[in-house]
C-alpha cells in the first residue's frame, strides 16, 4: 500500500523516488551508535551470513533443511548461547548485542536465523 501511494505521488524517475529506494540515498548506517565491540560483532556476523548462509538459503528453504553444520560454525564464532553466562559456556552478551547479531545473520537467511 505504501509503495502504491509513493508511486502515485512520485514518478519513478524522480530524484526523490530514486533516493527513497536506493542504497546510495540511504541516510541510515546500521553501525551508527554502536560501540566498537558491537561493530565488530556486526561485521563478523554479516560476513558469516554473506559467505556461509546466503549462497545456500534458497536451497535450504526449498528442501526444508536445517543446516546444523552451519549453525555449529556460527556457534564457534560465539553466536550460540549468546545470553548464557560465560561460566556456563555462553557468550554472556546483552539483548542489544544479540539483536545486532541476529539482524546481521538474518541478512544471510531469515528462516535459519529465526
């Protein structure tokens, strides 16, 4: 509905429309406001999602596969047991840290990250 309203209001060739829907025109940097440690979590998770998850997401969804091997790799990076205290084998990170990681991993495969 929102896209339809925008299409009626702006011609697809208009500068405003192109800026609204292009990555170059985006004014939001997902790393803005994050600590250095959180930026590092985000970068590692995004890289993992791009390299280990994204190339396979279509196949996993079509075959209804749950990629345990890939999730084990993610866990080895500290992305398993995120809220669990370190003395119990977890990462001991905050809910905010976890949301940053989950958002980055979801860019590779939403259904697996969920």
